């Protein structure tokens, strides 16, 4: 399936006082066998004094921009055409037994970007907590395949957590979102990552897009009107990484377009940056993901 | 525990070493295994034995006085707020023979090369991880292994340039490494201060000995830093700022080596080039000696919550435009668990075992090691695998450095559960060294921190070190927070040693042009000038108030009440003998000064601290009225002490100009406001006298005007007199004279508004008569000063 993607991020800084430098993570990934980036461009307005496009440690496309004079407003526009290939739903039998995950991890001695070793311990915004770890243990049982465990934790979170766009903000810690059982896709994902890591399953954060209008006869998915986020979990050397969307309770397929992989939101935030401002700032963001006929 | 009392050395100060009992199972620096005094100590012990206890006491006091005068102290954390304590110098140095030292030196240089090799690999090809020589999780889960640095080759070609190793002596007399300090090792500056103090205590003896000198090490390192910077850039120390325990050392080394002292906000990055914000605009900088922990260095690519970093600094490293000492990410080599793997890596990459072993360490992430550790648990100490704390160290603040099972849990089960999170290290008995206590020498456990610097001629080892000594005989509590002490380390040669200095050669000199002043430093100096002047104004007002209160004994007296309401208008509550506002003003001055300690003398800093202390003492004792007026007199004299030091002794650098500008501007503002109120025709009787008192011009007025004060005479003397340093016009002339020095290479357009504002005032006040200067015009002068301050900020301080 091919998509035309348009994203507009708009920020206003009424009292900006200093220089600004940002990292932008919005360009869809080129992933052989999963998705192809056919074309893509990022436009920044006003024109930044510096701009540099490169790849980060995990292989994501990152655009660094800088402004030398105070900035009242910033707008970032992405236009991209992406082909998303259908992938078969992962099968339980392909994944190892939960008890075997530890030894398989031990056997994976590498610090290459997609090594599961990066995704097991605390990252800047996601630490395990006793409550979430206990939740993960209650939800799984010995003898399960790792994929079953991932699904069980994801489904239970999906059931117990309420999608509520007003309840949390980008800085809400996962333990708070978990305690209140509410939030948006970022919270669902952070909570699930913390649960899986607590259960010894390497888990990371995926940012991306969802198609805006569902195919005929299927319900509209939550999170389609903004950038979306979901989880990837490592299910042993055989199956490797799987991607699961806890906000919508499904393994990702043709409707999800991957932008970036990280350990949590902080590493792949669409607009990460430092701005000296003395007052409030506001931001809005619009997404349109249209399948090509 | 049984003690071995060594046989009494004959012919030596037997009183001093009487009862010197080396704990069993430990080596001692003073006595060898057979109880013989090590030859390297005999002359020294002979020397101190020739002194009476009183003589030694006087000498020790000299050393302590030196440290206090130099402003060396440490912060002790107990209870809610840290307090400043005297520097805990143990006055007896640790003596090592040059032959022993050469062996240590060879071992540490080999280890430095090994650490460099490992860093090159883990930020490059990563074969150590993929071949299992370093477990992948020890990097992947390590907050000090910085992903953004992977693939970046340091501009200098090396990750490590300045290192420290904590070493100790085994019971069998051999040396070993307890920890590697690769992040931003502190202590070299303190070692230098310990040397200065200790050589004062034993001054006559020291000059006659063959103790190797330290200055050459610093000279070579400074020259290396300058070479990294290149001819077009300064070399600077990057500090986290005054909030850090080791800030004193940053200031001290910056001053000693002539380096700029910068904080993260002094820097900005443009197109991959790091730049310093200075009063002369942005200046490129190519070399930073980093003293802040790497994750804080760049909030954009590293810790997003850092407020002390510089966005884009990683980008500057990536672009190859910046040398950083040490490279970001070097701190990962402090990880305790890595010590379990370094000996084997040494064998495979250096093809030779380590000359100096490190403390035996087992990482519990592998089953075989876990089994061994469980069997040997009684002889081991446990810690967190990723801890960067040193064994025995109680100062590092890493509480996770030492670990134990929760009560009730079986040790073996705990070790299995913790697995890869845990390391076990051999419990060792550190050697003891003599400490002077109650007239005798007693043995105390110690470790030594040794410093290495990479120069053009390879690694140089500082011939000395920073010894840390335990408070009591237990070897588990080193560090100042636990009441431990520190000592100088003397490396003694059999032959005469060269007298080193920082200077390149005798006879010649090289004048270094003044580097551009960082805007933040200029801003702090400007505000230091303002706050000091403001505090002086407040003190003079309070003195005038309390004198009148004492005279009238009536708070309702019109002039007393008028003064009180004027004070309240400034936010000063006159019913408090030492009002909070005054404490705040002096605190603000001290705060500004603390951020620019590298820019003015130790005496100046001491004077300000002394003022703060007096204020604190007075606040609890003084009574309103005469007592308080006298107290204000005391404070005024102390404040004049500071101002005098600045006026008489401070070099007329760009920094001085900003301080002076702030002082003059504030004085104009204070005087204009005071005159507007106290020469108001509606003010109660006696207020003209108050104005003259505030202007410290009582005698001058008597002599010059031959009449009792009237509004015209007071305005003439305090506003329009070009010879009275208390007068508005005098200070406006001062501001005017400062202007030509201010541009510092900035375009004229930037400072033009400043000159115009000042010249307008100068012209106006130069031609006006006292009776024509109205209260409203006086108020306007105050407003003009606020505008002037804003213009200065816009032009130079942003």
C-alpha cells in the first residue's frame, strides 16, 4: 500500500529570548521488506540559519536546525510518499519460551543499533517500577512463548487503560499514566515498555504514522490525527523484533508507517530542542495520511 | 586483632613513634615487614624528631594558615545544609622512594594506554563487545556509554588526555589499582595546594631534600592544552559552576595555568564551531578541558534535562572542530564491572600482563563467576556493576556503590537474583601511613590518587599525588565526608632534583594579551559592582536611621519616621536590626563574586566572605539604636575593605571596567533617589543633614559652604560637584570616562546609545544651577540609570 503523508508541526514562542537548536525526527524510515520511502522532504519556516540532515545511532533520519535570533514561531512540514508492505502476523511458535529469552539474550553479544541489549534497562524516560513489573508478572505465566506474553501484557493494558487526550502531557512519567490507567499513545507505549522490561523482555519505542481514514468496513484507529507511537518487543533470536500497538491492540501491519526507533520518546521526539523562553509556548500538529488509490 | 609493634628505631625520635602499631595483615609506609623504618623516611623522621611539640605545632599552624588564606576548604554535608570546613590536611606527607615510583609510573602508563585502546574500540569497531571480551550489556545498559559519540573520532586523535588512578598497597608490599578516573578527574589542583601547605610546614627541611617538584607536570600539560587550542583560540576549562564541590579547584587551576574558566551557557555552537560569548562578540574556541560529567554537556543530544550544558556541543565534536579533554564518553571506563575484564583484555591486546594489577573483581553476570563469588562471599565486597564509585570512597555520593542483600534474604539467592547488576571485589587491607595525632605518629589506612597527562612526549605522570587517609584504623571509610584527611605525597630521589617552575625559561618573558571577557563574567562583575554599592547605600541609610532613633528615642519623630518610610520604599524593614533586604543584597553580591572568582584576588573574596560572616553574627546580637548604628559602622568599614582592594589592586582589565561601571551607575541611582526625597522642600526638618550623611560629606559641607545646610548647598555638593566622589556628576563623569574602553572590538553602532545617554546627562548637569534641579529631574536621573543598565546589557552582556 502506498501513502501520501503530510505533517505540519507548528510552535509559537511569544517570549523567546535566545537562540534555538532542535532535532527533528519525522522522516519515515526506509526499511527493506517492510517499508520503502519513495520520496520525502522536510520544510522549515522561517528558514533556519543552520540545517543538517543525518542519521542517529539507531539509523533514524534526523534533521538538526538552528536559529541565531529569537524565534517567535516555527513550522515544520513533512511531505512524503511511502510504500508499506504487508507483513504476515507473527506466530507464537516462532518466538522462544519466556524462560529461554534470558539465555538467548546472553548469546546476542553485540551493541549494534538493533541489538536487544539496548532495550532492557532504564532509558531516559522509562524506568521499570515495582507496580508495572508486578503487573507484567501477573499477566504472564511460565511456559508462555515470549510473543504470547507480549500480547497478553498489551491486551490487558489496552483493556484497562482509557485513551484520554487531555489527561496527560508529553512529560507525564509512565508510572503516573499506569497508576491512573489513562493517557495517549505515548503513555500506552511507555507503560507497556516498562512492563515488558520489568518482565525481562527487551522493548523499545516506535514513532510513526497511521492511515487517517480506515479501509471500508473497519473502525477508525485512535491516534490517526497526530503522530502515533507503538512498541517493539524482542522475542528471541528466531522471531526477533515484533511491533505491537497497545493503543489499538494489534500487531502493526500495512496501516502503520515507521518514522523512528528509540529506547523511549526522548530519543525520537518529533521536535526535540532547547529554546530559551521566558513564557508559555504553544504547539499544534496536523497529520494527513492518505492511501493512494 | 593483634598488633605488631615494631622494634624501636634507635637514635630517632622515639617519642614520636612510640607505640606506632601497624595493624596486622597490612603493609605500612613507615616501617617495612621486618619492623625496620624504610630508609626513605629516616631523614624526615630525624628532622621532625628534632623539633619540640610546640615547634611542630607552630609550623603546622603556618600550613593551616596558608590554606585558609588561599581559600581552600571543603563542604561537609550533614543535616540540611552543607557547611564549609577547614581543609583536613594531614601534615605528615607520604614518602615514596623514586625507585618504587618508577615501577608505579610504568604500570600506570601501560594502563592508560589500555584504557585508550578500549575506548577507541567501544566507540569505533566494537569488537571487544562482539567477541565477548566486554559483555554487551555493560555498555548497552551503561548511562556513561554515550550512543551519540559512537563513530566520532576525537579531533586530537585520543579520547584520554588527563587521567587519575587511585592506587593502594597490598599487604605484601606491591601496589595495585583501586579505580580508574577518566571522566573529569579532580584532585590535581588540591594536590598542588597540599604540596604548598606541607612545604610551608617543613619549609627549611623541604628545600634541602630531593623531593621531586610538581610544576613541570603542570607546565607540560598547559603547553599541550595550548597546542590543542591552536594560535587562533583560547584554551578553557569547562566547569559545571559554583554549585560543584570541586569548583575551587577549577578556579585554582584556571588561574594557575592561565586558562579561561567557562560554563555551558558561555558557549554556543555555530555551524559545528564552538564559540564563546564574550563582550567582544562570539569568539571561536577549539579546546575545552571538561570538568563536568559528559551527560550534562549537551542537552540536545545527551541528557535533555541538563541546564548546564551547551546545545550542539556534540555536533562540534562530530564536525571535528573541537578537542575535548577528555572526550565525551570517556567516563564509561570508570565502570566498576569493567575492571573484571581489563586484565584479560590487556593480555590479548598488549600481549603482556598488567604491570600493576587492579583490585580483583568478578562480574556476577556469568554463571561460573557467580559460583565462585558465592563460595568466597565472606572475603568479598559487593557493589553495583555500573557504579563509578571507588571502593572505600565515602565522598563520591554514589550510594549504590556498595550493595548488600536486604535483611532476611539469603546471600546466594540475592547474588543469583542480582546477577549482572552486581560486582564482587576482593576485600583488601590498605597500607597504613603515619598521621600526627596528640604529639605522636599513628598509622592510618590510605590510598593515593596519581595523575597522568598526555603531552607531545607521551604520558607524563605527576611525581607526587593526592593521598586520602582514613579517620581510624578501619580501611572501609576513606574520604573527607567520613572525617578522613588528605596528605601530600613526596617522591624522594637519591640525587638532587631540578627546581621546576611554570615558566618556560629563565630571564625571558612573554606577555599574553588579555583574552576576550565572557559575557557572563562581565554580567556578574557588573552586578557585583551594583550590589556592593547598593548594600553600602542601605547600610548608610540604616546607620542614619538608628543614630536618629538613638537621639530621639522616638520612632514617631518626623525625621525618624521619614527615614523609616524611605527605607520601606526600598524594601528595607527598619524594625529588623539587620533587615533581610541587606542580607539579600550582600548575598547577591557574594553570589555574583562566586561566579567570577578566577577574576579577582583571593583577598577580595575573603573580604566579602568576612562581611557575610559578620552580618550573620550581628544579626543575632544587635539591638536597635546606638548598638545598631555602631554595627553599621563596622559593616561599612568591612565593605570599604572590599571596595579598596578592587580600586587599589585590581588590574584594569575589561572585567574591572564592568565592575566599575556597575558601581558608578548604582551610586548615581542611589544618590539621585536619596536627594529626590531628602531635599524635598516638604521633607521634615533635619533631612538635609541626612542627605549629607548619606553622602559621607559632613565635614566637606562645613568647610565649603560656611552655612548650615540648605537645599541649594546640598544639591551643589551632592549632585553637581565634580570633585566629590559621592556626587552624581562626579560619577557620571566616571561613567563617561569608562565608555572609550568599553567597545572591545564591537561595532560603534552597538555602544553608541550608551555614550549618547551619558553625554546628555553630563551636558545637562554640567550647566544647571542647584536651584534649577527639581525633584522630578532627580527622579529622572534614576530612571536614566535604569535605561543605561538596559543599554549596557543589550550591547555586551547578552
